[in-house]
């Protein structure tokens, strides 16, 4: 495929074969998925001084979306910071979680009112890769109506 239109059309009419090479190639099309999600949304600029990476680490419930980390959380440890804060690297817009087995990251890509309720949603890219073996996953996640200090949930957007 040579452009987003072809990719999105193929995605609507077929299913990606789940082998590691196809999954790794799908990371190249996260931009297309994001543009499709934002097509009719009102996009905002990030708020100066807001630490989105820290919020993703401390408030995002890992049980709310599919990832290799989904089986690790329990009722007390369900955010990246509660799993292992020493394994975290934070920036203003991202959190990276690295262990001997895994590289996992969440990157805020856009603030946009995707659902039309007047509140900015967060569009986040997830990268989830095993250091050994052949597991990898790359997804666009949508966090609806995040609130400061409150638990956030993410979902795979429906197009």
C-alpha cells in the first residue's frame, strides 16, 4: 500500500494476518489510523506545563485495554507507576516501561474532542514489544474525557 486511503480501505475489508512481521509493519500505519480518528474532531494544543507522561503512568488503568501487561495488574497495582516505578522513563508527553523482557510505551499524540462532547480526549500510541521471541503490538488508544487525578481508561477506537 502506498497511502493512507489504500491502507484504511484494506483495513475495512480484510483482517491483518497475525504474524510478527505484519504486526511490526502495522506500526508504520499508526499515523493513518490517527488521521482517520481525528478527521471530524476538533483538535487542541497540549496545555503548557501539563505532564501528560506522568498522568499516563499514574492514572491509566492497564486493565482497560489489550496489551501484554493486561494480566499483571491487580486491584492495588493497575497503573505503570504502581507496577514498577523504577522501570519508568517519563517525558512531558510519554511514558516508557522497560524490563528485562519488555519494552512498553505510551505516547500522547493528540488532544481532540473525538466524541463531540466538548471535552478533549487523548489520542495515544501504544508500543508493546517483547525483547525476546516474536510478540509485538502497536495500537492507537483513545482515552475519553480524562480528568486530573482520576483513573483513566483507554480503548481501541472504533472506526
